[in-house]
C-alpha cells in the first residue's frame, strides 16, 4: 500500500466506556474513548479526560472512579452521557446502579464489564488529565461469561471511530493472537 503523510492528530478506534464518579454526592457518568490497560500486576487502567468536563474534579476529589463497558442496547444512554455535563444534568437515574467496596465508584448493572478503581496517579496534560487507576474490583454480566472469562462477542462492546464519529461493535474474528504468526517462525 502506498503511504501518504496525513495530519498527526490521528484518532484510532477506541473502546467506548462510561467513567463513573460521585459528583456532588450523586452518581455521574461520562462517555470516554481514551482508555487503556497500562500495567499488568497490579492491574492498572488509564483514562484520558478533557479538563473542561466536570468528571476530573470528581475523580480527583474522590481518589477513585469506575470504568463501565456499556452494551449496544444502551447506546442512546451512553451517547447522552457524553453530550450533557454532570455539572448541569443529573445522570444518576439513567442506569441501574450498584456499588462494590469502593463507594465512590458507581457501577452499572446493565454493563458487560465494570471496573472499580482507586486513583494511583494523575498526569496533567495541556488539554486533558490522564487518570491511572488500580482496578480493585471487577464485575461482569453473567450472560457475557464463558468458562469464567468474558466472551467479547457476548459482551457486545462498543467502539468509537473518528473522524466519522461512528459507534461500532466488534466484528468477526480475524485470527488468534500468539498463534497466527507462528507460520512465519523458523523451525
């Protein structure tokens, strides 16, 4: 394929999550796409959030947050959470909530996967904060499990692509990790 130079502010496909926090004592959720595991043991996850949102203040004040993976069935509510600010709109009744041991990390019963995190580090960028949290508790919908592990197809995860601003879901399996490349290994 021929390669051409493009703008370096590139967006890659991103998992869609809801960042949960307690904002002024109420559960609040903000849609985000800048999320990644950043450490294996202990398990850490990182989330990038623009400073202009109300969520960073809540994450810092509570020293914790949740990362909830919504399903396609909740696409409308998920998108709404990214369109309105928790500073102006109460989003606490959009989902069925529950809490684990971290009472400042609201979790969503309808989500495929919920991670309750304590704040480990805050990296301050020019426009965004990058919050690193230790995953202290993980909850998964029973219907998404297969042999005690999450089956991604059953989890029905959402992915955001930009600049077309489109939500997508996982497609067909393309190959097996740590297996597909074996045919290129020298014997």
